[in-house]
C-alpha cells in the first residue's frame, strides 16, 4: 500500500468512526460542541440559521469538488465510458447479426473493459473518506445546534412555511431538505466553474 492509498484508507477509517458517532449521543454531542468553536460565531453574529446552512453547503460543495478534482481522473473516466458504450454497441450489433466470430473476439475484450470500469469505480470511491471527514462534523454541529433554533422558519414552494426542526414531508426534516436543495444547486455551479465532469 503506497502513501497515497494509505492516506485514503486512514480518511475512510476516520469517516467510518465519525459515522458511528451519529448513533452515540455522547460522542455526537462532543463533536458538535467541538465544531461550535469555529462555526458558532456565525450564529453569534446574528446570521439566520437557514443562511448558515447555505454557507455550509457552499463550503462542503467547494471542498467536495476540489477533492474530486484532484483524486479522480475525469479524462480517463470519460474515455473508459466512451469505450464501454462503443463496446456495447458493437456487441449488440454482432449479436443481432449472429456473427459468432465477432462475438468471440469481443468477448475477449470484455475482461479488459470490465477491469477498466472496476478501476474507475474504485477511483470514484477513493475521495469518499476525505469528503465524509469534512461533511460529517458539519452535520453533527447542525444537529447539536438545531434544538436551540426550533422557532426558525423557512418557506418552501408548495410546502409553505416550516420550522427547521419539523418534518418538511414524510420523515425528511426541513433543515435536511434545505441543505440538500442548497448543496445540489451550488454543487452544479461549482462543478461547472471548476470544469469538473459528472460522476
């Protein structure tokens, strides 16, 4: 295991520990309280909680995009996807025409194609540890601060005004719905600005 891979493994192990902390209230609150030092001043300055969520979703969007930009080879990924698409087209044509010789030849190429696709899947999974190490403590801080902000409201189209602590629909809390909307919208803009391909 080289240094680059071991760094990814350590980040993934740390992310797994952070994920476990969701189910351990003492640990969850300790991480939330620890994150209050850098993030608490936003609320102390009078920034509304929904704007704090917008700022944090922008931060996680930028950090996630940067991590993916420098850990995933998007040119190689597009090349592998294009080759896989071409392979599937050729294989389908060979099957429809009943060309057994061509099918056999293409089946010989299939192993390499599968290996390339597996490598690309591994490459997409690699940044997950780093991303989770950044985003999980932020979520734990939001959970830590949320009970103090039960009167904060946000207005959604079709849903209307909702308190951040109540369910927006079904079991999805309003604050998570707002975070997802901000994160998805901002991530698209950030990825376009950084010229990062889709995953």
